[in-house]
């Protein structure tokens, strides 16, 4: 039998070593390759393999490749954990703030039982019904954020498989957009639909509803942050090409950014630091698009006039999802 142990900076990356008695004819070799510490143990007839320099060289090379693969997997999972934890902490904080704005925690602490808690909440909500309704919608938005983050993490894990179903693209898009209306209104950004409800109902698409939600959620999150104030987002579905597009005046995307825009951690060079995100949104859009086997394209109009508002450059940009399957086509 042959056994291995691979360490990196004293951390065991892989090991299947077992205790062997010398009676089994044990042979051991150790090698250092950079910061990788490799131990190979062979017993019985297999110990002869370690007497061959070529076999030892091949075994060491395999161990190095294995160490690199383990490193890559751990780094990727570490990135996924960082993305999820950051987003969850942010969403959790905003949810608490929303609840506190209408039902302060201290007010419930004074209740003697559940019946009294209900009475306190009813009184607090009734004092300002308009504010309570706004807060309810804000809480709904945060829950939607949470759903997208959890589903996105499943996609990043690599274990998520598409669950294809038949969907009306207009209804899907409307379901995703409605929690964003308050944020859009705060920037005086409107939505203009160019999707015929009758055609959308007749020409449904095959897609994974939750994965498509992840894509649309992050596209809209970016649109809220980067769309030009007092502008309009045009949403169009080409029922012949089966392409969904979002056209808007938003922060300019330079030519050399088109190859970087889907990279994790990348933020646009023209994006002010005050509103710059973590560079997660478009990365998630690409990952979810890959899962659905659709293409996402970013198409700036470089021939258009650049508008400068308080030092921020705005120009027309189009974000298109291409390659949807029709319900009349086979997978």
C-alpha cells in the first residue's frame, strides 16, 4: 500500500497515513516543494516503487497538483463565505433598523405576555399607518435581498442544478422589481415596460425561476445605485430572439472595463467611492447566467453624449440576457 500526507505551512491539506509496523517492509520519503511538505509511505511489495527516482518524481508531482487543487477549492469556498457573510450581516442590520423604527425592542420588553405584546404592536402601528406601511415594504425588500443571497450562495457552492419550469417573463420581472420601487423613487428613476402581456403569456420561457431571480435582483440593485437621477429604465423582451434587456442612462462603463465587469471585487473606475459596492453583483449575475446556460452582455453606447452631474459621468448602457429557451423548444 502507498500512503500520502501533504502539508502546507504546517497545515495538513490531505492525509491517509496509518500506523505501520516495520515488519511490513515500510519505506518512507519526504520532499519539500516550495512551502509544500510531502510525505510518502509505502509498505510491502509497493515499497519498491519508492526506490525508483522516476516513480518518486511522479508521485511528488501528483501531490503538488493535489495541494494546488485543494488550495483553489478552499480559496473559492472562502470567497463564497465572505460574500455571504458580508451580505447577510448587512441585510440583518437593515432588517433590525426597520423593525426598530416602528416597534422599538424596549417597548416589547415591558410586556407581561404574548397578548400584551400584540396590543403594544397594534398601538404602535396605528400611531402612524403611513410610516408603518412604508416600513413593511422596506422589510419585504430586505427579505427579498436575503432570498437572493441564500440562493446565490447555493449557486456559488457548485452543487446547484437548474430546476427548469415554464414562466411568464413579464410576471417574473414584475415580481422581482416591485420591492425596488421605493429605492427607484428616492432617485426619481422610473420604469417603462416594453413587454406585451398577451405575448408574454403565450410565449413563455423555460428557466429556473429562483436562479433568474438572482440575476434580475443584482441587475436591479446595480440599477438603483448607478442609474442617472431623473431618468428612466426601459425593460424590453424580444419574443423572437428571446432576449430580455434593461436600457438606461447610468454611470459610464469605460471600454477597458468590459472584460473586468464580471470579476469578483471589481468596481467601475467612474463609480464614486461613496456608492461603490463590493464588486459582487455582476459576478453573481455571471455565475447564475452560466448555471442557466444564458449569456449576459453589457453594451455601452460610446457614440452617445456623456452627461456630467456633480463630477459623475453618465451615458447609455444596455444589459441583455440572451439565449432563453422557449417552452416550445426541447432542452
